[in-house]
């Protein structure tokens, strides 16, 4: 039985319901195979060093993610207890290749399993942390998960897997985007869960792409039958046009966007000429 | 100018100054079984698009879920569906968007099913009454004879909207040069908001009365959201009944193609799969707390740690074996074991009391246990006192029924007006 922690990278500019849905679909798909249990998920927004035009400062993107995951304080939803925000990548000044992000989390998990994790050696052994620690430190949360797991199994196999959309997979074929050794490492040592739309044929891509084809069995392809094309680009465009983005991303995130006037939006929710009240 | 961009209207001019802009209230009907983000999103997209067209001013919206008497397979009770809608439409506790969509309970709480056109008529009657200053009962149209209830919250709200419209129209007429400006008669109407699948259902024989389709297209108008697999422009072109009123039929493109459907959500719930982020959290919470649609309560709350994954696994891998309770129109409950989704068709007789069954409620076994008793209320005395042989026989025949009906091909597409055939006058 493999225990998985799903890691999804991306701009999250802003986070949308589609991003969050991706985690849910991936988790269900892995569990259904009978070979995996999903320990948790980590959202790892890219750092400002990524230098993409229109990319909001990580401060905002992180705050919106916290609101979306129910940890920002102002939330009408139930917090997602299995998806956490990972800030390691975001706070670095330079952009970090995806493979290195996966390496980072896997190394820490391996250390926890081998009892060589520094923080673990220095801190209380039973993993009882203050609530603030839990919330701001995804590693503390991982630590507690691993500790619970080790209470049940002596030598659990805990792996990081990359969670992404079909567009990321297809970008493997674009020259200059990925280092070859990174691609190999991702599919060989970690594995991927790829969410695609019906009709996009990721199977063919895996079949024809020599570099990753040997590790085909580590690439889980999940079809998203109910297509939800809620892209961050569309959200930004809609906000720019002073049109409604409601129900495409969590209300607290929309609220944050309006309050801070992000993405060219006006200062508040669009109002009707509301006669009745 | 913050005020200018704040208002969803064409300009900062007094409201009724431009009489060519039509005042509209959007009405959406449907099962809402359960309500999804797509249902809610549809209103938002419609409002923005109508405003952008420069032809309309959206005053508000009404969601009118169908009554239980609709008799559709696995339709949760009106009580549940209304509460889920109420949760979905409540704005978040902290400062959030203004609530502009109302929940219309009239249709859902009626004993019999109401054609969509009559729902439109009813709310329009309230608007017209206020516009003409007459009592609603005298303006209620249609053979349904629907008089607008003075205590109905949505009718009261509609009348308030019209009063405000009138007062602002009066104000603008008196200001400015009234010689130049012709005060057009004030008007406001409902428009039917729906998906392209409902529009396409116009073509199904016997489903809609022709005169209803014409009335809806001609007197009310429709706002139709594109959905994958349907081509509303082509349909309007081909449908003779509504084609003459093409200018009243607004097609919305939804570029964030949102294929979320209630049936897909029910399917995922049955399979123990996650429906998170497809509908509001408060609604999901309600579904799990009341164990609707065959879902497993433990899956929702056990989301994170290793131990909870066992629950998730069990939910996903087990078949939908929840016991189903079938409730007849006299209110007795007969318990059926086995497959969770047997469909007792409209007109089926209740095994216990012989009443013709017009309402079906499916609850999970857990919810059934919560309810009192095993013996239906209306069983004759001797059976209540437990002739066990008879009970076993009854159970067997029910199971056979369940098995044979479960083998039927699944109903596809909206079947909203199927029962209309029975009530054709």
C-alpha cells in the first residue's frame, strides 16, 4: 500500500474552484485503484521570481489560498482538512523547478520516517503542536500525519506525487520548458496524477513521448467528465470587465479580491439597482 | 466614478428614464436536486449579459423548485431541496454580495405539479396588479386560476419592486423637460432563465403545450444558457412555435464551460466520491448530515488523516446498497431492501394501503432507522400485529419489483413535464 501526498504547483493567480476540485478528483481516483491511500495534498504556489506578467505578489496569492482552504479566518465554508498550503516555494526569491519542489517535500518526509528530521529531534516526540504551528507550517502537519501513520505501520511507503492538468503534461514536449532529467525523475521517482478533459487524449501523448513512456504505469490519467473550464485567466478577464465571478471561486476569495481591488476589479461586488431593500 | 461602476445598470441616470430598457425579473424552474454552482452561476451570467446588451435591466431573480408531486425518481423531498437552496442563496456571514435571488416556495409546496407557464403567470400577476393598481385575484390569468396569495413573500417582494419603479419613474417624469420626454407606460416582466437542455425539451412530443411554449416565448421571453451537447440557436431556428419570437430569446454563452449537473452530483454521492467545489459547502454539509442521495456521512467529515481514509475507501468501493423507503400519497412507508434506486412509476399502487403513489422519497438506511417504527401507519390492524408470513411475502414482492425496475434503462435528460400528459385537460 502506497501512501501519497499530492503536490500541485502553479501560479494560483487567483485560486479557483477548478484547482480545488482537481485535488478531490485525484484523491478519489487514487483510492479507487485500491493501491493507494492519500495522506494529504499540498498546494505550492509559484514564487514571484517566476516573473510572469500580471502575476500578483505572493502575499496576495497566499492569502487567497488560505481563504480558499478555509484557514484565513474569514470563511463561510468548511475548511479542507486534507489540503494544505505549502509556502516553501513561494517565499524563495528565485523560481524553483517543479522537480526540486517535489524533492524538498520528499526529503523531509523521508527524514521524518527515518527519525532524522531535525525539527522532530528537537521538538516534543509525540508531535503535539500548537494550533498556530499546524496552520502555518505544512511540515508540522506532515509530521503529525507521518507520526500517526507510523503508529499503524512499521515501514510505511510515503511518496510525493505531482498533481497537474493535461496542459502541464503536454508541456513536456515543448522545448526548453522542462529539463529532461527533471521529467524523468518526476515520472520515475515520484509519479503523476494528470487531470484531463474528455477528448484531449493524454494516453496518446504518454504513448508517443519516448522520454516518459517507460514509466507509463506511474502516470495516472484521470478524465474530468464534468468539464469545468474555470481558468484563472478567465477569472481575471471577467473581473477586469466588472462582471461576476461568483460560484467559480470561493466567496471569501472574491471578497478579498474586491476589497483589495485586485485584477482591475472595482471596489465591491457588482450591485443591482436593488429596489426592494 | 465609483457609484457609476457600482451599479449594474447602463448609467447613473434615474432608473426609469430610458423607457426602451425592459425591466426584467429572472425566473428559473427545475428540480434543484440538489442545487449546484452551475444553477447559481447561470443567474450571474444572465444578469451580466442582459445588462451588457443594453436592452434589459435585471431587478432580481427567483428560483422556483418543482413540487414533490413531479414524481421523479430519486427526487429528494421539497423540504430538503428548499433548505439546500436557502443555504446556497444565503450570503456569507461577513460582508459579501447582496442577495438578489429569492427562493420561491409556492410551486414546491403545492400538492400537484404546476406547468412552468403557470408559475410565470402567478408571479407576473403580482407585478401586473401593482402596475395597474388592481387586486391580484382579478388579474390572475390562465385556466389554472392561480390567484396571487397576499401572504406570499415573493409576490410581496415583486410588488415592492414595482412600487419603487413607479416612484422613480414618477420622479424622473417630473424632473426635466416632460414635453420632450414621452412617459412610456411602465412595464416589468418575468423572463424564464434556463439551460439549453430545457429549451431542447420543447421538441419532445407531449411534454409542453404549444400554447404554453408560445406564451413563454412571446409574452415572457427566455434567457438560455448554452450547454455542451445542445445547440440553442439551431433549435430556435427549427422550432416553428417559438421562432417568430426570436428577438425575445436571449442565448448566453458561458465561456467557463460548466458541465456540473445535479445527476452527476447524485452519481458521485452514490459512489462515495467527492462533490466538493461543485456546489456550496453549506449544501454539501446538509446532504451529508441528512444522508441524502445515498451518500455516506463518514466520508465528508473524515477528510484528512490516515484513519479517515478507511472510511473514504469504504464509501468509494461499496455499492449503493442503502435501503430505499418509498412513501405513498397517504404517507405510509414501506421499506424496500436491495438496490437503492428502484423507481416506482407514477400511478403505482402502495403495497400497504393501495393508494396510488405519486410521491417518492428515497432515504438512506441510516435516515430510515432514525424514523419511528417499521410498521406503516395505514396497515390494517392484523398486519400491524405482525403476521410475519404475510410481511415476508410483501417484502419479496417488493424486492422483485425493485429488481425488475432497476433493470430499466436510466432516464436521460430532463423529464420535467412528463406528468403533464396525465393532467391534460
